[in-house]
């Protein structure tokens, strides 16, 4: 279990630290528990407008300020301050469900998707038209039901539609028949015929036909524009030819429909298709203007929800946006924040310059608070001038609630207070708590408070009675990485806290007792393991539900050495810390139970929560260093010396990579250990069992 934990944690940390900065991030990584994020990883999104957020999150925060504030419901607020995009959506849009079928404007799906609802609307219109005879009505409905579009080959039902010419006597009947001929041609990609038939259908006096045919004329041109636009994977071709005539015709048709039917049945779809035309035609300015025009409209009015709109902008617009040509403040803010991203040691591409933001002042004339925030964000994240932040953003921490921008401004001010060593930083964070009511806001302030107390050598404040820091993962990270033995004992016995926190505190205490040399304390602490403690645990020590406390109280240790119970081994080491056999038995306990390079021996980086020097004395445990020490000691029993040599070599089995932790040794050293074991301890079982060095 612990070996799996170690491997997974190592992989996840590697992904998190080295993930590329991209627009959006739906891939696995592990959060970096800090406030400042300048590199995009995909899982460090916070309720703070900042460079490291997924651009979708920043856009969602900006749009949220255009609506009534969303207050986190009691008991349903996110428990962590960091989230990936799906988690963010779940918190801010709890009623949102991914659509079973994308809108016409999103994705590159088949035009045949509209067949089902289109058929239902056609039947309703035919039924409601009183000027049709019963025979005409029946024939039209039967023909429409028989239409089976394929969009890859000829559609079914063409014969019945062709037969309508001899069955329709009335003008409405002929108009409906013309519409069906147009629908058949449309699904069969015969766009010239479709356009001719829809034009005929729209010129009648039946209202549904007039509107629907008018809309379909726009769809015909959109689909004509899409011919040969995508590769075999459904991706838009970069070097595709764009037919300007078709582009203009499509735009004119859709705009004409929206002019005549601004609240028509297809208005939302037509607006989406118009955006699609601009995307297909590389008309970035027009596309950006369309999106900007939707921001202030309620979702019900614009016909597309916030999540869908954000996803569409991220997919269709973001990569082609240029801050120098934009005037919408929301789009500009999104671009500017992304342009502030950077990685340590990486200078190409360079982050945006402050002069570039200053040149945008006119665009933010209606939102000076957002403009000042962008200048302050640049000063903090890019220029490393936190004192400038304090000049740009005044203290407004004591509020009943915060919009996304207000919260971002105050969080950035608090971060600048910390960076400048201001003695009022903790009081500022405390003032922010009361108004941090929107999703993810309070956990972010709790993270700020916890990091302040950890770095101020006041970790006990986090765990004192009445502490405002309630986020379980924040407390768990500090217990596992920063807490000393007294605090761990306190929390292990504190019945007012959660069962998981008590078990984590005791588990961490016992592990560090035996691996940091507090052997006498272990004998006293292990009695706290309750009878019937779980003997299995989750690989995620901090976030899992089960913690294997029984591992420290096993009646006997299984392994290749004959060793007593861990408590007895610890007792012997308390009496004689240099006892080689007892030290080897402890090493076997670590090996057999998969504790090598365990998470409790791999603290977070200094920039993150839990990254301060641990208050638990003693270094991190390494079996390799144990074996090196015993090999170098002159007065060690031959059997113990042989086992140390055997195990030291096996630290590199079978891949040649060290699995025991500690300082690496070259292959020549492993060879020397191997030869010494074979020469000086040739009769030992360890020498006989070892056939190779790695």
C-alpha cells in the first residue's frame, strides 16, 4: 500500500511541477498548496483572478460579477481552496449538466443531428395548418417520418418525398413538399438544391415554413462553408481555403434571419451559427465582438449557458486573441492574465509588459477597479514589486461579501502584505474571513492564514480551540509535514476533532518516532493505537478514509530477518541506538511495509503549505544511508554486515534506480559491495542469494 502511495505521489508531483502552461487543463496533476500561481497546471485554480488559473476559470469569475452573487450553500461549499475545471464548474454551476448533444455552433458534429427535433416541429406545423386536406396532411407526415438521413450516403425516404408532387394540390401543401425536398437535399449535402427548395418554401404564407426555411438557408451556407474544412480527426485545417463568397452569403443569411426574427424559434442557434461562420472564416474581430455582446445578457436570453459560452470561447477564440486589438474589458483581462504566466527559469515567451497594460487604460474606462487589479497583478506576479500592490489596492477587507474581483483584489493585497513582511498581515486575513462567502473563497483565506501561522512559528494557532481554519486538507498537510511531536500528540487525543485527523496525527507521530530516533517516545505513544485499529489503509494518507494504524502494533514482523515486534525493536534502540541488528530490523520494517521514500519523508517545496522546516527533530529516513553506516562500522557482527551489504546492493534492483532513498552511489560502489559480500561473507545465505549488482 505505501509503496503504491510513494510511486503515485512521485509521479503526480512530477506532473504538477513540470506541466506545460496551456490555455485549459483537463489532465491529471496534483495541487500546489500556495496562494500564488503563475504557471498553468490545471488543478491550481482558485477563486482569485490570477495567471495560473485555467483561462476558463478566470472568465467564469469575471462573468460571475455580472450576475447576482452566488453564495456557497451551508454544507455544500468546496472543502479545498484549489480545484480543476470540473470541480470549479460543480461549485459555481451546481445545476449544470453536460448536454447529451452539442449545439449546432459547438463541435464538428453531423448536420443529421437536427433530424429528430426537426421532424417533430414539421409534424406540429402540418397538423396546425388548416388549409391542408386530410390526405395531404397524412402524406406529408408519412413522408417526413420516412426521411432517414445518413449524411454519409443517400438518405432513405426519397421516393415518398418525390411522390408528394402528385399528391399536393393546395399552395400550403406544395410549400411543405418543397421544404421536405430541401431537407432531403440538405441531409444529402446537395446544397444548391436545398437552397432552391428552401427559397421556394420561404416565399409562401405559412408562418412556420417562412421562418424555418429562412433559418435553413443560413444552415445550408454554413455547411457549404464547412466542406473540406476539417481533417480526419475533426480538427479545423490550418491551411484550408476559405470561400469568401460563401462566407458572406452565410453571414448575410443568418443576420437576415436574426433581423426578421430576433426572438424566433431558431434565434439562439442562428447566433451560434453566426459565431461559427466567423470562426470558420478567421474573422476574429467579429467573433470577439459577438462573444462580448453576450456577456451582459442572462443565459436564458442569449440561449447559451455560462459554461457552454466559456467552453466555446476557450475552444474557438482564445488562441487567436491579441490584446493589442481588443477593447472588451473582460476579454482583455482574460488575455492579460494568461500573458502574465511564466515558469521559473523560462524567459521565452516573455510575460506581458506593464506598458502594454497601461496602453489599455481607455478600454477599462468603465471598470477602473479591474484595470488597477491587472496593474497590481503584474506588479506582484511578474515584476516582483509587492509594495506597488499596496499602493494600487486599498484595504477593503471588512465587507459582508465579495464579488470575484473584490475578493481577488483583497487577496492580492494580503499576499503583498506577506511579501513585504507587514506585521498586520494576519489581522488582514482574519478580517477577510467574514465576507468570504462565495464558493472557494473561505478555503483560500484559510490557506492564507495557515501559511502565515506556519511561517511565523505559530502552528499551534491553526489547531487551537475555535480556530477559523477548518479545511481538513489544510490541517492534514500541516500535521503530516510541519507539526512537532507535542502538537501531534495533542491532536491524536483531541476528541473534538475528526476521527481522520486524530488517526493521521497518531500515524505521523508513530512513524516519525521510529524514523527520527525518538525510540523511547514510540514505546509510550504506540499504546494510543486502539484495539481493533484498521489493518488496511488508503494509499492517499491525507485524503483517504482509512489509515492503517495497526501497522505499528503488529505482534511480529515478517521479513527475511528474524525480528521482534516493532515496539521491542524501538525499545532496544532506546537502550542502544547503535545496535546494528535492531537498526536492520527497523530497516526491514520500513522495507516490508513499503515505507521507502514515503510521503512523510518527502515534504512539499518551501513555497507551499507544509514546506517550512518540520518542528519534529531528526532527518528523513533512508534505508540506503542505514546500510552505508553499518557497512562502514568496524564492530558489526558478520551476519549483520552481510545483510547490510546484501540490502544496499538490492536498493538498486532490478532497474538500477535507487528505491531506498538517501544519497545515490555509482555503479562502481555497488560492484564493490557485491564483491565484498562474495569475498568476505561467501558462506552467508545473503552472498549465495545475490547473483548480480545493478
